[in-house]
C-alpha cells in the first residue's frame, strides 16, 4: 500500500475534490503535427486545388502531439472505424514528461 508520507508514492500536489472534477471536464485542443514543408513563396502562390505539398516526413514516421506549444507525446497515425465512418486517429507511442518545469 502507498505511504502518503513517502514523497515517492504520495499523490502529486494539485487540485483536489470538486476542483479537480471541474478541471477534468474542461476540453483542450490537441494539435497533431504530421510534418512540415518549406516551399518558396513563388511555389506557394502557384498552389491550386489538387496541388501536392510534400512534407519532410515519411508515411510511417511518428507524429507529434501538442497542447499549445508544449509537446505532450508522439504517436503513429491509424485508421479508426467509428459509427460507420472512417476516421484518422493517433495511437500514442510515447507520453512526454508533463510535470511543470522547475
């Protein structure tokens, strides 16, 4: 059993009770970065419907997950079936250390 006096097993400081429940219900936006492109401005101006913008990643490379500017993890893109619809999803392969910086 965890010893609350032991700093290794004690619950981390933070919101407790109703405050924690209220925070848990707040939606946040997670951005998934699948790659980057650096086209020249002239090439960007020539883009039209159907144009292809090549990214710096391979199809099987990991993607990065961000909340704001903070990296929260990496994962792999997958196809997910839900309610008869096909959706793109991310399977987490690594979760970043989310502790606040000291």
